[in-house]
C-alpha cells in the first residue's frame, strides 16, 4: 500500500515538473516569435560575398513576405523536391506544400542577389518539438545555379546563431533518407536526433530527423525523458507526411 502511494506521488511530482518545464519552454518560444528582426544583432551576416555570389540576407515572418517571393519559394521547393517526394511514400501535393510554406508561424531567411532576385531561402519556425524549445528548419533551398558555393552552409550558420542566441535547445530538421544532398548536413555536423524513428520489421521510414544541440544549455534543464518522446514527426525540412 505504502509503496504504491509513494509511487503515485512520485509520478504526480514528475508530471508537475514536466508541465512546468514545458511552460518555461513555451515562454522562450513565444518570446522568440515576438522578435521583429532576429538578424538585427548580427549585421555581419546580412551579406554573403564569396565564390562569385554577392548576396544580401534578411529574416522576415511570412506575413511580411510579398506574394511574388512566396510564389518563388513554392516554385523552387517544387523544382528541387517534387521528384524526391514522389520517390517515397510522402508523395507531392501542391496545396499541402503551399499551406505549410505559408503557415502563419513560418519565418523566412532569404538570400537575394544585388538586383533583388532571391537565390536561396530557409523556412524555419521557433517551436516546441516534443516539449523542447527548438528552431525547426522546415526547408533549405538554394537555386541550382548557385549551389555548392557556400551559401547553404552560411544560411545554416545563421539559423544556428539565431536559434542559440534566443535560447533554443536544438536546431532540428527532417531529411529524406534517399536525398543525395544529405551529405551537406553531415558536413555541417548534424547528428541523428533521439526522436528519429528506427526501422523495424513492421515499418520502414523514408525520413530521418537530424539535429544540432545548443551545447551551452546541455547541462541546464534536462531534455524530456525518452519515455515522453514518441517516434513521430510533424514537420520536415522538405517534408510533411
Ligand atoms: C543542400 C543545399 C541546401 C546545400 O546548399 P549549398 O549552398 O549548395 O551547399 P554548400 O556549398 O554550402 O556546401 C557546404 C558543404 O556541404 C557539402 N555538400 C553540399 N552539397 C553537396 C553535394 N551535392 N554532394 C556532396 N557534398 C555536398 C560539402 O561538404 C560542402 O562543402 P565543400 O563544397 O567545401 O566541399 C542545396 O544544395 C540545395 O538546395 N539542394 C536541394 C534542396 C535540398 O535537398 N535541400 C535539403 C533538404 S531541405
């Protein structure tokens, strides 16, 4: 009897602690979502001048992005990703992808050339992911004409800077396992996230979840116990399934 009720008390306490931790995490996410310009403290990162690319970068919420740029975001994503989605169980759906890209929580990091033409973007969100405050990179897309010149890496560095300065615990993204560009994330030291699903006899997953941890926060408030992590993902660097 006594043992039972002690266990019950421990469980209640643990649940309460978890709820409090999530409430704090939510406050951190809400605060980041209220920023007017996350790039403001880092003027050096507003320009990329390397390997024949001269670009300017800015960060805006989706509501501040003009329709022409939104169309370009959608078309570049479709051009780079449609075939890869169709090669796996996800399939491609114009409406679903457009809705994801224009969701009111979406933030955009955009690189444009000197004549104002966009050449690369990241769609990201400050969000709670399985109770943890993260910057989720939904999409990173570079125009094929300017790939492999360091712009993608520079943009991921900006996301990490913005994430970690605003106290996110991780930068997280979902990749399709058969995407040949995954080597890019390996080159940038992204690791398999603990929430990445593991194939078994019953199910194989076409995607993996990668992350980079904010080392400054590792020993502060612990990440949720593995029992509270379930193996699903609802957002993807190039994906929704
Ligand atoms: C993946 C992507 C964002 C990378 O951006 P990028 O500007 O082309 O890449 P970078 O020049 O910054 O590459 C940095 C490093 O990543 C690695 N890398 C990048 N592309 C690679 C490729 N195609 N094959 C092997 N390694 C690659 C290299 O180590 C590279 O460094 P190096 O050129 O000095 O060897 C870009 O190629 C892209 O938009 N691809 C199509 C869309 C996509 O698959 N996005 C990712 C999933 S959302």
